[in-house]
C-alpha cells in the first residue's frame, strides 16, 4: 500500500472527527524546523500519550501514519487574538458551538481569547474539550477584559478590587490578561499584579485621548504585548487612535523612537493587519473567500450580513490599512517582535467585514507576506514566537520532545507560497487526530444567532 493510501486509510477508520493514538510514528513528508525556519525531510515524529516523544520510549507496537512528499507538517498554530465573541441586537456572548471546530479545522491548536465575554462558559468549554466531549483547540484563558470592554467592569474599582480580580483569575488558571478601555491608573495596577502572578498582559490601547492609555506609556508601565497600534507621540491625544492613525506617515523619522522602545523592552506587537483590511473592505487577491465562509452561518445570520451597509468605520479602516502595512514592515525591518492574532469577533451590530476567525489566520499570515515579511518568518511568528510571547514555549510552538503533540498537515510548501497553509487536511492536538474536513462540515450552518 503506498504512503498516500496509508494516510487515507487512517482517516477512514475514524469513528468520528477524531481518534486518539497513545503511541504513533508519523513518517514521510516535510517538517518545519523552528530553529532554522526551514522544512526538513521528516525522519519520524513520535507521539506518546499526548506529547512529542523521542522514539526511545519502551513501546512495543507503534501505530504508523505515512505521508507523501506533498505533505508539509507545521507545529499547531497559536492564535493570540482569538475571539469567540458574537454580538447581535446589543447582546454579546461567546460561541462554543461552531467557533471551536472552525479554529481547530484550520490548524489552530491553541487560542488565547484576548478577553472573554462569558468566562465561566469558556471554562466549561475547555473542560468539555479536555474530556473529549467536544472538539476544539486549547483555550489559553484570558479571563474577562480589564476595562470598559468587560460587561461587569466598574470604572470606580479600587486598587484592591483590581488586584483581587487578577488573583482570582490567576488561580483559576488564566494564561494571560487583556486590557481594553482602561485608564492609566488601573492599567498600572493590573500589570503589577499580573506580573506578581507570573502572567503576561496585553492591551487594546489608544492615543491617550480622554484618559485612555497610549502604548508608549503602557510600555513604561511594563506591559508585555500591545495590540493594533504601536502608539507613541505620533498618535496625538486630541483624538482617538483610529482617527490619529489615518494621518500617520509610516516613514516619519519619529517612529524610530517608539520602535526602539518596543525592542529595548522586549514588547511584542500584534498588528492584526488583516482585520483592518477586512473592516475597510479593501480589495486584495490574498483575501479571496477560498473557504466559502457564508456556508458556516445560520440562515438568519447570513441574511443579516447580506443586508448590512458599509459604515463610516469601514471607510476609516480603509484609510488605516495602508498605514498599518507600512508600520508593520518598518517594525519588522528594525527587528521588532511580532505575534499573530486574528481579532475576528462576529459583530453584527457594528460589522467588521467578512472573515471568520479560524480561517482568518491564513489571511493574516498572507497579509504579512504581502508587505514583504518572508513566509518562513511568518510561520515562525504563528508558532514558536507566539508561544514565547505567552510564556508557554516549554509546552508549545515547535515539534520537539516533551511538548504538546500539536501539529497540522497541509498540502504543498507554504514557504514557497504562504497560501498553502490554507489546505490543512489533518490536525493533531494533544495526540488526537482530527480530519479538518469533518470538523468544518460539523460547523456548517451553526455560526451566529438563529433569529
């Protein structure tokens, strides 16, 4: 039996969209080596009780998956800005039905929710995933937002209130915390208490307008990662960051100061580049709907989206997108630390354009390559560097002994063409093998409100 048929046979014996193999060897294909950022001939990947092994384990009978030379193996992708949120008619909730399947089907084996609307619901989802009751990626919990983006946030919270809130979610098992709509005073407390709990902090910040926080000031406070806007004095505090950004010149000499501030402090930047293209409805060949994403929405949701008209915010983001392209490329050229996140909540009251989170990581990576970042670096960012940014590099980010047995298998070499990451056919998470196609089929027609 040839190697391709062996793989097909393995997939056909699935009794559902997943099967767990305690001891497996994956032979053939090419594997991404994060230390060299190249694909190397796969000499054997060992899966042992949910982690990567060495092959020296005392195992008598290994199951074998054989791949062809067309198969390329990557560490499981990590989405550091993975929203499960849906909002409609001024009501917001975290989707635990379709989103988890769509994330996993696209090779995303770990997600950082970057602010949970319903934290308890998300914790229950993780428990079900771990118990094999529902398929989905690892949920590297953020707990609730810190700031007005949280439904239960009180602007009058005391220092003790914030420290207690941090301690509570740290004890629950959060992997990091997210600020949005926060004041400088509250952010300083949040960062201090999070670091005492050995947790990282990221933030959707602003320009300093109306007592918001400019990322430059947040870096001086010790923030670990920043979302969306580099900040600095080029974002004037007389208006919000969006309006300020549209006027920014990516080549302004003053930008070097803020870039160096990030580099000197080891702060990671998540540009969420693609989502601004989507919100701005900017035409680009890399964003074509290869996945026919409309089929994943409920009939009611699909009809709602078809009736939405472009807003002023969509027009504003169309102006912001080329600015963000220039800023990201300059930041990369200077040696800045970059992470990969999708930032695709399904907001039906304030439409953010087309693109579902799980599929969107492939667009985000392609958008980075489009501005001139080498594909090999982008693959590294979405795996090893994302793991380092969240402080889980000892457990994730590369196909290395002792780490979680998380990987994705796609057709064709994505270093030659980054769009080949889109052709995921098999995903392994914690030693469980999933058919991407089956996961996607199970999510069709289930995303969004029913009425």
